[in-house]
C-alpha cells in the first residue's frame, strides 16, 4: 500500500509505503509555531517508509539543538510536509501531518499527547498525556515501538 501525502496547496508531495505506525498530538512550542495551530496532529512512520528522494522543493530546518527533528515545509504555502528524526544509523522516524494523508481512513487513532505542559488549552480525552521534554520523547518512542515491533515480528 502506498499513500500519497501532500501539503494543503498540493505543491509538495511525499509517498508513504505501508500502514502508518502511530499517531499522536504534539503540543510543543515548535509545532505550535510551525503548524500555526495550538497543537499538531502527527502520524509517525519509520523513515524508510517515506519514498526517497524527497522533493528538492521542501524547505527543511532544525529549530533546536540535537537531537533535533528536521522539519520540512512547503515554500509555497508554508505548511508542514514531513519531519525527519534520525535515531540510529539506518533507523529513524518520519512525522507527517495527519491532514496531509488522503484517504484519512488509513490513519490510526491518536495514541497520546506529547509536550502536554505546553498546551494552550486542556484536552478532555482519555489519552495518556506526557509533560516535559524527556517524558514526551519517551512517550512517543515507547508507543511507536509498541505499535511497530509486533508488526516487524509478524513479518519474520
């Protein structure tokens, strides 16, 4: 299965192979700035699930010191396209805005809130809420591993 994802103006597209691994809501100040919204609704996949090469038109930037997510936005509409986080040699994560996926039915439900201490408003749901930098990183990585490892083992 290949899903084409694109920014709202359609100028920048990426292809994601296979099923999305997990989805989360990020309340960090960087996402608030980049997405121009109170939070970001993000789908996480293995970086290897994103077709390479990426469009040369995507404008990438890092907004903090390492370990830093390299966030790519469309230069035409200034909306996020994809973000990349290398974790180990040959393994990293890619983050794609949920709104960039079509069709939406391929997406899992959100599994957590990250950087909840930076929220602009309380959220009344039953999802786990991680506050603080390291707790939020742990929440994302552990939920990603919990969703991805059973799939990887099933392919063996």
